[in-house]
C-alpha cells in the first residue's frame, strides 16, 4: 500500500522550473531521506505533497485519496494525518503563547475549532512535551525559546496529531550536535514503535537515521538518484552534488561527510 503517490508533479515560476517529478511513490512504513543543495527543490517537493505549493500541476494522492478532488476542509484534515513540519520561521519575540500552548494547537486541529481539549488531549500534549525533553520549557513563552527549542516544540505539535505520515523539512535546523543526535535517535524510536512512514529533508548526511531505507538526491528540481543510502552515498556522487571534494565515512547505518583534504593531510 502506498501512503503517498506523485505523478507528473511540476512547479514553475517566472518561466523557471522549480520542481519536475514524473513519478514518486512512498510505501506505507518506509523512511525516506531527501538530500540536495540549496535550491534543489526539496522543500517545494514536501509542500507539493500536502497541496500547499502554489503553481503546482500534476497528481498527488495522499493516504489513498487524490488531493485535487477534495474541498478545502477535507484537504486540511488530510494534512493533519500527514504531519507536515515546515522549515522554521522564527515568530516575533512577543508571541503570547507558551510552548505547551503551541503543542496543544496540534490537538485543537485534530479535535476541531471551538471544541475544548479533554483531559486525554492534555495528557497527550504533556506526554510528547516530556518525550521531546521540553518539560522545563513548557511554561515559557514560545517566542523566548531558541531556534532549536522552537523546532522541538513544533515537532511535538505535529506528533500530538497522531499522524500516519511525517513530512519533516530540515528538522535538525538550528540544533546543536547533541540535540541533533537526540532527534535522529527519536526518529529511529518513532519508526520502531509506531512504524510511521517518514519523509525527511536534510542537508547533512549525518541526519540520515539508521531506519532510513531509501535516499533521494535532488538537483535543479529533479530526482537524480533513488535507492538505499549505502548504495548512493559515494564520495563521487556527493562531491558532484554539493560541488565540493568530500569523503563519506560509514559506521553501521550512519554516515558522515568530511573534506577530502583532511584525509589527504592525515595520510
């Protein structure tokens, strides 16, 4: 069963092609990472998957239902099941909501506007706050948090919706190394416990989790490689994609990239 299917999806702006995907299918229970340089079309692809990209043409089927055939209300409900986490846009510093209230927005969307949250809803909110290590920040103003802390709050907001598919656009942005590793471990745990389908956009090979079985490389709006990470993440391919001389180091199912000159000097 496919949880997401794209066919002939194209996005153009001012005569320039931002995205051109002839076919893409995400089977249920699969974890896919998408990598590529800035401007490769990665975020445009994720927005297209949930029908948020303006100027998009083509066919998108989400959870077995064509997006284009649904009205606005139905599309909004389907997006909640998709659990889309966009790139972080820092809000004004005086945003009057606490981190806990931001997370609760996810349950409000699931329950419906104008319907008060139940005790069960708040328990779910608090469980994910603790799970993501946000307990000490729950009562603080969201606008006062660091970029990395805000990122974790927004991820918790997505997870309280109990999505069947996670679409994560650079979830490790603004995270320090320790927090990044916590996030990668969390993704592995979520997959192991819930068998969620996950599509993850990242810039760094270090963010590719061990549960990832499929890697897409993008360049100039197109998918140029699709396969197991170990078969795709070669020195030559990564160096050409990012226009830098790099070496890929693998330990188990984790990867790291370092400049080739470092290894040359060490040898």
